[in-house]
């Protein structure tokens, strides 16, 4: 009979979870799957980030090494107390034993505090350095990288995964050395006290390695998968609540909830597998410790009866043995932690190995000469795509001239903007800004010459003043207000409760679409760049406002307008109609209308739509 449950109950949990992950991967649900990286390679990649803090790590290790010595001294005093005070019924050594015991215990506590604090301080400095480096590296990557990634997964790698790496590289490594120091001191002390008992206690050591190795391999797989799933949960959450109005308007709450539940279920499955491993591992280690202790107790009792050891030696030995098993247990747990953290390191390394599609090694500064744009036989194809989006694009935009790029949606108009800003490199041809080739230009100087109004307003969570001044961070209040007035934003800003200090909310949610667009335009105005690019600038603006604002904005600039709205385009000095990735028609509005080509057809279609929306019923065409 076929089972009704999802997995065969005869399978081991290891097989179940492996099969579950495989099934999910087949469905394409794995988020940001990173290739496995050996622990040795992880250390090679990330240890250099401790460069400025290594001396403090070494200082911490000195304190850590002194702690087990102080603790061993207290055990030695315990032996003296039993044999020389209790067994000998002599109180004369008690005074100095108590004082010395207290002093060593106090010293052990001080060493522990200093070592722990210093190492963790260095560890957090490591996190700061690595997180800053990864953030700056991500900033340098091309748009294509971000277009293929979930934002929540990127955030997870930048935050929680880097914290996990710190636990491997700094605190984990120092903990391992701490445990090694303790083992060396405690084992040395055991052999000093009674070498026969010490040899007997070592019998169970191989068992620790075998069981740790068995569990750690499985722990790494579960940790890697849970890290992926947490990144997926972050991505799904960010995407859902960023589009909450869309979700509610289309009654998709239930479907989104199911997606969220499925990702959480996958994370739950990985977590519970890891919990089961830990829950089994801990008592297994305790059982091995118990076996080792019982062996020493039995053999120690035999030696005691033979008169080879004293009661003080046996009690002190058992006490020290319990302390010896603590670092052994710690090393066992640490190995699991190392494998778990290495799974996060793999995800971060995957991002660090990404290289920008656009080279930023240009050194030529774009001068402040005659502003202008020139495209010379430019073609472009997206990475891993066979067909060109654009082919043989050639045009110029001179100082004081406005050129409009028009055409149906998806013909590559916005790609021209991205190539000019060097978000992408053309596959063929050359692009010039102010007479200089952009591929050899310093990126910062290139982008300083260009002001952009994107199709989406792109507003930051902050004040109105901060969003306008984003185009010129050093701008004073007078410049901000002047830019707002030119963008016709000053009046609505003044009516806000806190005026220019009003917080606009994440992505400008406290503003209307038109208000967001006006702030974006003010941001471009305050930059006062010689070259201006407008991507669908009329979105959110009424016709009269658009004319007034555009006139001030484009004054004395080389302006390139990218639009599908031909009412906006017809005011341009020159219009380029793009069809199937090529410039199909060129001229003024009147010239293109006389051609009776694609431009005229699109213009008439838009006119008919506008009349229909206004309630004007067009007369039927005469056959």
C-alpha cells in the first residue's frame, strides 16, 4: 500500500531532509545557493580582515592561556587540603591554602574577563571591517547583479552571515586555542599527579572525535540550508510589505501567506533537523564523559587500595578530569559551530567573487567644456542573451538642445540611459560625453556631469530637505528652497506640518506620486549639471506643470528625454523613434508627422486614447 505521508517513514531523518532540500531545489526555490568552500579557504579569505586587530587578539590569548594555569593551581591546592589538612588532621597549613586558593580563583576570573572582552572587541572590529568592505563591494557591482538577486537575501548575507563568519574567524578560532591551552595544562597536570590514571582517562578521547565528525558533517548541511531559507524569508517579507497595497488590492493575502509559510516550513525543517542533531550530540558526549570518569574511578580505587595514590590525589584527579572534559566538549561543539559558520562564509564569498560588469579603472576626468552626448554605432545585448536589445544607435545631443527618444515599451530606450551612466557597457560602438569617451573616464567625474530624473522617483526615507539635497550634499537651505520652487514643490512642502524637515517615509510613502516626482526633479535641478537625462519625466505631473518645470529644468543643458508620451516629445528639438532596437525615424514632430510612419501611427493612437478618456467619441473612419 502506498503511504499517505510525504516521506517514507523508513528513511532516516538525514535522508528525509536531504530529499526535501533536493525537491525544493528542483522547484527552483533555493535562494542564493552558494558553492561549498573548505574551511581552510574560508580562513585564507577572511583572516586578512583582522590585520589591524591581531595584536589585541594575541593579548586576549595570553589572558586565555593564563586562566587554566590558575585553575590547575586551585586543584593542586585541593589535593594539599585533603592530604595535609583533612587526612593529617593538621590546621596549620589551612590559612595559606585558603588565601592562595582565593587569590588563584580571583586571578582566573580576571584572566577570563580580560581575555573574553579583548577577543570579542577584536571580533566586533572584524565585523565592522568586513561588513564595510562587502557593502562597498556591492555598491561597485553592476545593475545586472541586483536585477537577478532578492534584496532580502542580500541583506541577510550582509548582516547575519557576516556575524557568523566572525564566530568562525575570531571568537571561534580563539576559543579553539583556549580549549587547546586548557587541554595542554590539564593533561600535563594529570600526568604530573598520576600518569597511570592519566593514561586510563585518555581511552575515551578517540570516541569524542568519531562522534563529533559524524554530527558536524550533517550539521553543516542543515546550517547552510537554513541560511539560504532565512535569506528567502527576508526577501519575501521585504517584497510583500513593499507592495502591500498591490497585495490587498488584488486579494492576494492568502497566496502570499502560503509562500511565506512554505519558506518558513523549509527553515523550520532545517532548524529541527539541526536541533535533533544537537539534542542527540550533547547527551552522547556526556555519556562518553561518564564512561571516562567511571574508568578513572574504578582504576583509581584499585590504585588507592594498592597504596599507589592518596585520597587527595584521587579526588583532585577526578575534579581536574571533569575540568578536562569541559574543553573537550567545547572543542566538539566548536567543530559544529565552525561548520555552521562556514556555510555563511560560503554565501558571503559568493558575493565577494562577483566582479563589476563595468570597469571602474578609468582615470580621465570629464571636463567642463561644451556639454554634449554622442552615440556612435552603439549596440547592446544583456549578459547571456543572444540577441541585441539595441543595434547601431547613432545620435548627438548638443549644448542647449533637447532630444527625445520615443518608441513602444521595451524597445531599449532606458538602456541608452544606463549605458550613458555606465551602468552597462555597450557590446559595440562608442559613447562620448562632453567630447570624451566614457569608457576611459573616471566614473565619479562622469556622473558628476549628469543630472538624472528616473522613471521611478526613488525617494529615500528622510526629510524633504535631505532628499532634495541628495543631488548636492553641500547645498545650503537657500539652494534647496530655490530648487523646490523651480520644481513647483515649494507650495506643498510649506503646507506640511514640519515643512522641509517633514519625513517622507520609506520610498516616499507619505507623498503622492506627483509630489515624489517634483522632489526628484528638484534633486536634479540643484545638481546643476550640464547634461540632463529625463526618463518619463511627466509621470505624476499635469500638462501645464510639466511645461513650466521642464522649461526651467532643461535650460542651458544638453537634455535627453526618454518617453513614450509623445505630447512630451513633440516639444523637443529633435525626436528619435526607436523600432525593434534601431533608430527608425529622425526629425522634429512636424517632420515625423509628414513621414506617415511609425511615429505618426503611435501619435494618432495616443490622441485617440486621450479623446476617449476625455469622453470625446471619434467619428468613424470613412472607407
